[in-house]
C-alpha cells in the first residue's frame, strides 16, 4: 500500500511502501512567518517539492521495504522535478491525463 496526505507507514508496519505527504506544517509555518514579518497575503498557495509542500515518508516502519537503489531513484526524480528536468502535469489545468 501507499498512504496519502499523511504518514501512514505505522498503520501496517512492513506493508506500507511509503506515504505521500502533504506538508501542511510547512504551509502553516510559512503563513505564520509571513504574518510575523508583515508580508502575509490571503489566497491560494501551491507548495510542491521545491517549496517543501509535499514529500514521501521514510521511517522504521518501511525502511526494510525500500532498497538503497529505490531511494536513489526517487531522490534523482525528486531533484529532476525541482530542477525542471521532469515536468509534472497539472491535471486541474485541463482535466486531461497526458498518458
């Protein structure tokens, strides 16, 4: 299984490959800091990998399931997305899947 939105690796230790996490803590921290600094603006924020708004979970509950080779491949893909070498399609822009 793969968890979504929060780290679910501990729900079924050894059976959840990873969890794709929405880093709400990052968004809240940014909003509070913007408020503190007098730069807060209401509205939508899109926080992706580059901004630390999403990530995957690695912990004692799933580390035996993920090889070093798998981690290296994921980290390379993550770096390539952040660098713009891999473009992530925004489904909400056109309601279409490019594949």
